[in-house]
């Protein structure tokens, strides 16, 4: 993030229950702020400020008492609430609601042209709402009715930029991962790790992968280490990290996608989905859940993720990660409480390297698979065929006797090609 040494005060309000500030704290830090103080409140939304008036006074006092220059509110503020709250705070204080904070993070993390344009579109729409509200306030203050020009030049300027950005998006070629079909033809299966932020996806990728990132000499996630710190950074990039993995002889391309977040703003849904191509095209989606969180929070996170990943054609496996933090009784209680969403979860601990063999087995069982038996004459063509099978599929056995017998399993398209090759061998 380009922001340097900015300090912030957080304010989180919920209608009922105690506000949980874990995620907004992580988002705030990901955006480059240092948190000075946190305020929470349980009450219905105040139409003027979102927060109650008394809480606004406490936040204003905290700004004066610390070196914070920004207030971050863990809700989406209407333009009017944003203006009203800014007016009540010390001069020069910047207000960021949850929407704008996430927008800042996405803007910094978008590296593809499509993601950049989608984030730009969301930013312009946000600016259009803000300008319309500011004009309305100015008209009320001045007692004017702008009849001949109800919107004004500065609003039309934003709308024109929105249209131009739409056109640039439409002009982009279809978004496909280069070489994906070629890799499928080479026998690779695609597995995507999906899940909420800080669920442990990066650690799991590190445990399951065979080698370095496919696309660069260095891992795309600079935090791919052995410690828990691997999962403590949100939105390092909106791109994915892909590594090779071998599971029961199957060659897998394993992708760690950007983490999900609660209440993703509608205008950013498309920008977010542009990072999830690997999920929607995957043969198997591994939904990683931090099982150590309260049951209600785990349920919310699974529901949030399933709302997006259910679009995939592949199977979805749920992993209850961080199981080492729970007793057996507590883990069983979570399984029973969440059976409607995750009827048969894989229990694992990526940091403790536990449950990963079971996960590998379940992934392979879920992959699209066909098998075939071949009985071929000895000769160079057969040897080339055996080598081809090793490169493109999983060879369960090879026996050399009066003929060469082998048992092969792999992707249906690969087995179809194998059968065609075998028929050509005399």
C-alpha cells in the first residue's frame, strides 16, 4: 500500500450483539493504517451519523487526544451520513466507511487490466453518489432549485467517465487463463483453495504443494512460510498463487485465491469475481474454514463463500482447518451444528500438518476420473505409450510378461486419448 504512517480510530456498530472487530482491524491494517483506538456500539442505526451522537463525540475526542487523522466506520455510510459525521469531527479528519476502505485495498491490489477497470468503475459510482448528495445539500443550504440543469457539469463529468470505463471493459478480450485448456490436455487437474480471509489457505497451499509457484521464480505470496504469519495478511494481491501438487499420482494445479470478506460491497462483486476464475473453472474447490471461530461466525463464513463458489461445476470439499485449537468434544459440536452446510468436512490443521493425507484422498476421489486396462505387445511404440501415460495420467500398475499390461486412471478426456493411442499399437 502506498499510504504511509496514517493513524486511524475505528468505530464499529451493530444492531444487536457485541460487534466483532477482528476483520475491520485486519482490513484497516491491510490498507496501511495504524490503529490508535477502537470504539464499539450496539444500537439501531442513527440516520444522521450511523453511530449514536454520543459515540460520535467520543470518537471526536479520541481524534483530538491521539495523532489519528482518519476515522474508519465498520458499516457502509450513506453520503449524508458521511458528510454529517465529517462535520462533527475535528477539521481535517478523513472518514472512511467499510465500503471505501475495501475499495482502497482492491484498488491497490488489482494488477490485471480487467480488475483495475472494475475497481475504477466502483470508485466512480461511489463518487457519483457523493457528488449528488453534495449538490443536494448545497441546494438546500442556498434555497435553490436547479431546474434548467438539474445535475450540473461536475456530475455529468463523472457519468461520462463511468461510460468510458464501461466501454473499455467491454473492449477487453474474454478473460481466460492462458494455457488452461492446454494444461488440462496435458493431464493436469485444477483444484482451487477458497475461503474466508485468515482461514489458513496459504498455509494449506504451502503444505500441499510440490514445488515453487508455476508463474515465477519466487512465490507470489511473500508470506508463504512455516509459521502462522503466513495467514495474517489480507489482499496482498488480488491475483492467485498457483503451485503444482501430486496426489495419488494425479498432477494437480493448486490455486490459492484471494480471501472472501463479509458484506462485500455490491459494486465490487464483479471486481472480486474477476479474481475467482480458478474457483469457477476448478475440478474441485476446497473450501477452507477456520473451525476455531464461534459456530455462528463459522456458519456465516461458509454461507458467504458458498454464495460465490456454488457457481462452479466442480465438487466442493469443506475443510475444518485449525482443528488443533479445539477439543474433540468441541469439534464434534461444530460438526453437528454445521452439518446442514458441511455434512462431511475434512478435519485438518495446516500448521500442525494434520489431516492432510485425508484431504489429498478426498480431493482425488472428487476429481473427474475414468480408468482403463491395456494389454499391449512389447516394442518401442508400447514403451512410448507407457511413458505418455505416466506423463498424462496416474499409472496404477505396469506388468511385463508375454505382453505389457498396465492399469491407468485419469481425466476422462485423457483416458479417451489413451484408448485411441492404444488402438493404434499393433
